[in-house]
């Protein structure tokens, strides 16, 4: 008799992980149908665990600093490969990936691409060009959007819908980068392309200095507008989803899209306080998304994706 934990036990652990790690994602997951909701929890648990391992955190909290980054990445990758091979890892988050991959025919390249994003951060990598920025956003968020679409029942072979799902991940990450410019700078990180900083004459090691604040505000606006373009593109993927999945996606697009729009609107004042979305505003976006989801085929008819937008690797 196997001592491998049951699916129910692994799912319960994943639910606990999302409850501890993200109240917003936990709330949004309630919009999904039960099967999709459980798979979203499973995927979240693995993503959260990898992020915690890479940054020395506990469910996104209490960053301790990491001095053994390569060893952490190697362990994370080995456990992920075991899970993808169907081996019981003995750790709930990686066994969550094992279940998720088995139930969805997940292409192994996708979780590997996420780990490649953690490797970039571990190397202290910085984007030099706008294309570098998009590639980073793909590895840390766009690929998660694609995996979430697969959780919602999208075929791994449906490249067009996965592109739109990736667009939503890119939109979220661009908005996050815009919101966190000051926080990242104080931590010695910068995700603004060096080309952009050169264009505006902003030194990366002094970007928060008062004399550069107006110019930095213009870059925050640029990021916010880019996030809005990818968010709009993502909406056209929702007719391929079941109603409840489309509702959740459109609600998330509104909630996180508001962050990018606020940064763009605030300009140089965007980092005086941390930009967020209130609880009442989130409920408003959920209500609005319900109507959008019902009319999604009329609102977002079949269309060719904007060729000017960056495209995920195949």
C-alpha cells in the first residue's frame, strides 16, 4: 500500500498555501468552477514555493536574503523535473505540480520557463532593452498566464488562446514593475530597461533622486500604458473560456489593470505611497466582469492579435 499523499490532502495543502500567500488570488479563485479552482490552487502552490525558495521567504513574507542561489535553483529544478516525470516528491507544493501536470497534459517547457525566470533574478540580471523587459516578464508571469489557461481547460496546442493568456501575465508584471519602481530601487534592483534610462538621462543608481522624479514619472506612465495594451489583448482570449473562467480572468484584468492605470495617471507622484486597489473597488470590478463575461463573445469577437505586441517563445 502506497504512503503517497492523496489528491485531497495535496489540494488542501495548496488551498492553505494560496490563503496564506495571496488573499487577492484566493478570493479570485472562488470565481472558478470547482475543478478549475483546485487546479489553480495546485499551480499557485508550486509557483509560490519556487518563489519562496528563490528569495528565502515564507509565502512571500519575511525575505531573509539568499547566499546560496545556485544551489537553491538546482534543488528547485530537480524537484520540478521529478514532479513532471510523475514521481512523488514528498513535498506538497511539488506534488501539487505533479498532479497538475498529469491532469492537464502540461507541456514541461512551461514550468521550466518559469524556473529560468528565477535564474535571471538570481544572477542579478537587468534588462538592457525593451525586448529584454518583455522576455523577463514572460519568464516570471506570462508563462504563468499560459499555465493558468491550461488549468481552465485550454488545450496546450491552442497557441492563439495561450498567447492571449500570456498577454495577461505580461500586463500584470508590467503593472507590478511600474508600481514597485521605488521599492525595487531601494532594494538595489531595477527592471526598467537601460535603454529607457539612457533615453531620459536617468542614472540607475540614483533614479529616486528628486531631480529625476519627473522623468521617472514618464517611464512609469510608459509602463502603465504598455500594461494596458497587453491587458486589452488578453481580453480577446476570454471567448475561448467557460463562463466562470472568463469571469475570473476579466475580474483580474480589471483589478490589476487599475494598478497600471493609477501609476500612469499619477506620474511623478506614483511612488509617494504604494498604489493598490481597495476591497470595494475589487468588488466593483468583479461585478463589472460578470456582465462582461456574459457578453464576451460580442465584446471581444475573433480578431488577429496585434502584430506589434511581443510574442511568447514557441
